[in-house]
C-alpha cells in the first residue's frame, strides 16, 4: 500500500486515510448536532489486529463546545491522544471524542482532526449538499 502511513520502527503497524467524499453529520442520540462537515476522512489501521475504521473530521467543524479531559493515552503510530467530553447532566462529563494535538512527524495528516466514539454518537453520511 503506497499511501499507507507506517511506523518507522514497525512497518507492519500502519494506517490509511481516505476522504469520505460525503457530508458527515455527528449527533447525540436524541440530542443536538455536534458536527457537520464535507471534509471527513476514514482512518483504517492495522497493527496487532485490523481495527475498526474511524471517522475523523476537522475540529473547526465541531459546532458545540467540548471540554478537554485530563486523561490521555499513547498510540505508537499516532502519538498522545487527548479526550473531550460534553457535560452530561447529573452523570457528569463522559469521554465523547479524542484528538491527537501533536501527532508524530510521520502522522501529521491527522493533526487538527477529531474522532467521536461511534457507540456514543450517531454518524450520518449524506450526499454533499447544503444544510438539510
């Protein structure tokens, strides 16, 4: 795969980014719209296993304020992940999305992008068109 982004020290751990080419809307189930973009990408990653594809979109296309959480995790392909929440009433904040603020030099294509947990939101793909 020529277009794969590979870990220099472990080339079998790689990711491929593909533009979705549609309008992507992210919503809370039964709640507000969180993001709307025509610039989403699908990230497919292979390492110890083949991971489920993840939709990433520009942070600038998120339409609600998110709160940065204190927790972080490390990915040897992407770098340190930061997590975000949306206040969830009496339950308090819950991680809803993540981003890589300072990805590795070889993973810069994901800088400025955010991904939402697909089990916590509804991710809709629509034909590219004005607001519907």
